């Protein structure tokens, strides 16, 4: 239970630190640096303690999962951070991800969609609509860059990446079980984050080529003393510690309970976003977030 309770807390810390990195370094570069730090830490842990967990067939599935989840999903996530802030980005991302996951399972695996699932989907969409409608705009002090609507599209894309990547990740774990390979959360995270790092590097190259952006003094800007804690926080709280707590929880509790508790992240994030970003949501936005999170929790508990 401790792991399940810690997961939304660390995911919330990952969001507020990631938002600061996205604004200070730019979304694409900030995401690349953050994934580079996470990949290095996870890779060293796997190389020292679990080198036998790396298997070519299993890695192939985790790699595809990482390209979609940590690649497409996290690039879109950081683009949304710049435009929406952490609170609204995470609400859209985490509340829409299970809908994309179930759509993927229906399309790929032929899983049936029940009345309960439809009811929960309606709750989630209603809550999200309440949270993002013009009358629900929050008072924000921290810097924002870019178009709000584009940010919403990127947060939805991040939800697609996370939900679809999770389904493919479960396929990878099934392949590992068939092949007799023991996969823990850190090894799975490393294989997925590594793929995300490659996608992030390609995204940086494309942005530089298309936008003719040169990122002057990149290393000096990245290593500014005031930014280093935010960089390591974004890398550690999400892909490393947060995912480890999540996997720890899955070993001792039913997956539906763990996922329902994890769905509380947008609620946990609200006071953190208020303190670090000056993001004070309206009453309508708070009610919408509660409705959406309740829909996600019921979806996991009834699934």
C-alpha cells in the first residue's frame, strides 16, 4: 500500500519539475536532457544488478512501447507543459490515457466495452471539459509560452502515448514470461526510456533543422546551478522513483486498486502547482478535475 500511496506523490513532483524545465530550456530540449539523465541512471542500475533481464525479443516490444509512450508521449507532454502548466497537462494526460488504452485493447485485442466503461468514459470527458472550458481558467503567475489550444492537443497526444504505450508494455511482459525472462520495474523502465531518448534526440534534430534553431551555449544553459535540481527532479521523480513505486505497488496489490490510487495524481498536484507555478484553479476547474479523476478510479475498479 505504501508504494501505491507514494506513486501519485512522485508523479506530481515529476510534473511540477518537468514544467519548470520545459519553460526554462524549451520543451524539446528539456525533455531530451531529462530522458538522458533518467536513461543513464536506469541503465547503470540494470547493468550492475539485472543484466540478465535484457532479452532481444522482449526488448523489441519494450522499445516500441517506449517510442510511443516515452517518445511521442513525453515530447507532447513537455510541449503541453509550456502552454498549459503542470496541473491541466497532467489532468488531460492521466485521465485520457486509460480511454486510449481501452480503445487500443478493443482495436488490437478485441476486448468488449461494457456499460460501466461507457459511463466512466462519459464522466471523464465531462470532467475534462469542465476543467478546460474558458470559464474555468485559473489564475496563473508562472510564465506560459505558445497557443493554449495547441497545448490541449499536445496533452491529449501525451495521453494517447501513455495509454497505447502501456498496452504494448503489457505485451512485452507477456513475451518475457513466455521466454522465462524476469523483468522488474527498473529494467522495463530502462528499456522504454531508452527508446524515448532516441525519439527525443531525433525530435531535437528535426526542430533544429526545420526551425533553424541553434541553441547557443546549450551546455552552459543546461548546467546553470538554479536549474540543475529541477532537471534531476524531472528525471528522478517520474521515470526512476515514480515508476519503481508503481511497480512495487503492483507486486502487493491488485492492479485496479493501484491504478485507481495513481489516478489521484491530478488532485495531489493541485497544491504543488499552486505553490510552484502560482496556478490557482477556479471552482469549476476543481469540480471538473474531481469528476474526471473519479471516472478514472471507477474505470479501473470496475474493469
